[in-house]
């Protein structure tokens, strides 16, 4: 039986660690891959439930579809939805190990 809490937790798939996301992390913003059907309100509730922090703003965007060539033909990747989550000024969340920070 599916519960609402399980559905909310499944919205956030994984955090993204790129040079841009490290830069945003210094500004109290986090980047996650999310389910393509998730809305901004659902994402906000999921982050507040999972990490016990207050969210100030949520921005979402889609990465474009990618096609790569293989010997046997083309390999197509589906587009991904990402969310940039801005925390309130008095909130902090440490997802990055200190050994990875520059």
C-alpha cells in the first residue's frame, strides 16, 4: 500500500554534483534530479519533510534530450527534470563531505 510520505520521498531522485552545483551550494542552494511529474509545491514539501529545513524558493528546468552515436545506431537519452532549491537564510544543510570542498 502506497502512502503519501513514500510518494513524496520518491520525487527526489538524487543530488547533482557539478561545478555549478558546488557554486550554488555556497549560496544555500541545492540541485536535485526529480521526477518529471513533480510540481514546485510537491518538491518543496518533499525537501522540508526529508531534510527538516525550510525552503525559500524552488526553480525547475528540463535538461534537453541527448542522442549519442554507437556502432549499432543511435542511443537516445530521455530528458531529465532538475530542481534548484533555495533554503531560507537561517537554514543550513550539509550534503557535501568536507574532503570534496575546494
